[in-house]
């Protein structure tokens, strides 16, 4: 039977910790960069279907005021 020393356990735990930190980092970056690829077309689709926010109307009283 082969036994590993405490240094091997330390190396293994450091490697496993680095792996999980990298995994969380990659998932965070994917969420940050891929979200607009789904949000922007969804807003286009909702606008085409008439389900989006109503278009902003200009207030005639605000445009007649002089600065």
C-alpha cells in the first residue's frame, strides 16, 4: 500500500482550490459577456411584438420653454 505525505495533500488542496477559483472566474466572465447576446435580441423581439415599454412621447410644454 502506498501512502502520501502531508505535502502531497497540501499540493492537492492548492490545485483543487485554484481549479475552483478558475471555474468561478470563467463562469462569471461568461455571464457578463454572453448576457447581452440574449438581452438585446429579446428587447428587439418584444418591441416587434408590441410587448415592450411604450415609446417616450415628447412633452410639448417642455420644448416651448427657452433656456
